[in-house]
C-alpha cells in the first residue's frame, strides 16, 4: 500500500499516526510546499513579538519522520491531483503514484480585491515564512494597518503593538471578533485592546492601498488616508483546493467529504482546513479551519486510509485566545440564531462575562471573556448532545450551567 499525503501540518501529522496505528510498514510520503518540518502556525504572532523562537514552533522534528518511516519531501508544490491515474503531480513535473491519498493542504489568507494589495509590505499571517518576512521588515515600520477584526487580526495587532509599532485596525463590522463573540462580550475585549494603544476604526473598509512599489498608506471608504508602512490582512482564509480537478473530486468552499473523510473519488481523503465537513450544530457541510478539528480529522482519515471504518462525528466551531492578558473563548453558536434558542448572560466580575445559548434544554453555544475556566467541558456537552441537568457543575464551582442558577 502506497500512502501519499499532500500537506505537512496538523491533519497530515495525525494522519501518519492514524495509519501507523494500523499499518506499521507500508511506505508513506508527505509532500510539503514549505521548507520546515511540522510546526504550529497558531504561534506565528508570538514569533513576530519575539515571545518565542522558531524551535519553539516546531512540534515534529526529522527524527519523528524517520521513526515512523515517512519519506518527507519539502519545498515542493503539488499542482494537480489526477485521481484517474492515481498520481499527484508537482509544479516541476515530478509525480508520485498512490494507493491512498490524503489532501491536507490547509488554507491561505484571503486578500480583498483592492488596488495595491500586491505592494511590498502587504502581508497575510498564515505561515512561518509570513512571520519571518514581517519580522525582517519591522525595523523600517512606524505604523501598521491591520485589516479585519477577527482572531488572526487581533493577534497580529497585539504582536505588532508589543514590538512598539503604532497600530490601526480597520474593521468592516461594528465590533471585534464578530464571529466569535456577541456585542456585550466584545465590548470588554475592545476596551482592553484600546487600552493597549491600538486605534479601532469600526464600520470602515479599506478601498485602496497606496504606494508605488511599497506600502505608503491606505485609503478608507470615508475618503480618509492613513499613512503607514505595513498592512496586515486578516479577512479570513480560503481552502487550498487549486490542485483538485472538480470534475474528478467534488468541491464547494472546500473539498467535500463524507463521514469517513473520503472525497467523491475512491481512495482520496481530505482533512483539516481544506476539508468541508459536517457541522454538528448547523447540520450543514462547512469549513471549520481550527487546529483541534484538523487533528481529529487527520487521525480518523489516517485510520480509514489504512482499512478501518471510523466515523468522524462532525465539527464544531471553537476558538480560544489571550489578548493583552485577557482570555477569550467561544464554542458553538455565539449568538441566538433560531426561534427556539435562548441566551443566558452572566457577569462574574469587572472583566469577566459568560454567555450561554440553550436550545430545547441542550447547550449549543458558550462564550466567555476573562474567567474561562471550565469552558472546555462545555465542548464535550455540545458535541455529545448531552442534556444539562441541575446537579451538574462546571470545573469552576462558582458557575452552574443550568439556566435556573444563572440569576436570569
């Protein structure tokens, strides 16, 4: 059996471990467009802020690949998957045949279609290379503009601010972290961000990035021009599906997979940020580009590639971050979106709030700012569809989950 994995991050690494749990000897080839062994991309902003070094990001060294008998091919971009001839073909023409293939190519930053987005000094933050290029340019940067108000944008702004850079965030919505928090919880985060010296421009869009060869400023939809030397774009990501022929493998926003992580083409699997999987709450196929889901999907895909029949239960949106010392977490729905849902709000302190969303007695969403202890337990309640009861306490004994105890 020849296993080929395109990609070398969370889903790919766990797929190898899944395969080797069943098949100890068959050859496995990992092909990556990057030049590094597996590292954690969620740590890139910490590298920019000089809080960690490159070695701290790497979580699988060369010894791991050797131990698991993996042929690691770096600096190679796969341009095409031919599922008819069962080959993957690189941009330089080299090809690899496979019996079982996993596509774990992840996602790339989405850049808005505005003039100047290709100027020197415009960055996304997704890879180690992105972080190193930003670090290299920082000595010549006095002010940076961060486009977007999501998790990546917030962490990028924090990293730049910690390096002494003036930061302006241009956010099209009326709040930070609009896909993660409701308005009340977001306002607490916004106050902390502003206190750190970051200027927030809500309800605004960048219409032009000014400069000849490098960034000199941005123009807003209000007509105002902000002078800056760097622009960081954090407007979400797009799955890397360019290597897939949609006539052979079905794609939508990402690569469509079934409950076994198999694509529409026999012997081809997909996992991680490139895969469009069933969402447990919306019951629709969605791309949930988050690290824990990539790990689980990769492992299950690896088991199934090696002959098992393990069902992937579905994904659930969840994120955590620490922003200027303030903890933020979100699981499932962040706002009421159905008639049969009800929100419960609890204030635990000056900068500590909880927001729970219930649906017919089941917990379907939980967001927290400040004191987030115990929120991980709620993820299991949501994923297992376990009904809450009066006797259950969270890990934090001061908070009872059942609405009866929330004081509302």
